[in-house]
């Protein structure tokens, strides 16, 4: 969970901003979902140069990216809960991460393929 938070925020739990009870976990949790774009590592938000882009496509891609980023960070928060019993089950993490990936890439796969992926973890 903490690794996801580090990767997607560009922050480390040991950064100087995390003092006085503020942690990477709390920082992220407080921002979700409304302020996700404020805490995401800026390099993740760079748009590829595409001469065929129009304002509508850019807005649509940005909205999809925002939803996916919020979902990934939410998983990171769930997986970094202090008590192990409160953390998300890894099978659910894999299933959710696959769903987020497919949504982001615009891919729709069958449940059988997803079940196969989850079964590999057993």
C-alpha cells in the first residue's frame, strides 16, 4: 500500500512534510477523491503529444485518468491501514487493479480471464 502511495504521489513516508501526526497515508486519504490531482506526482499527468487531440478528447482522457488515479490511491490507502485486519485482501487488490488498468486503457475483458489472473495468486 505504501509503495503505491509513494509511486503515485512522488512522496516518501520520511519526507519532512510528514510530521506532527501527518503521514503519507493520512495525506492521501484526506485528498481523496476530490483533490486527487493536487497530490499526484506531476510527471504522471503529462499528456502525450498528439496532433489529433481536441479539447473534448483531452477532457475525457483527463477525467478517466482522474478516476483511475483516485481508485489506485484508494487501494493504496486501504492496503496501508495500520491494523493488518483492516487492509484489503490481495485477491481484491489484483482484481481492482486489473479493472482500473482496463478502464484506463479502454479494454474490456471477460470475467474468465480476470478469474484466471486472480487464481494465479492462490
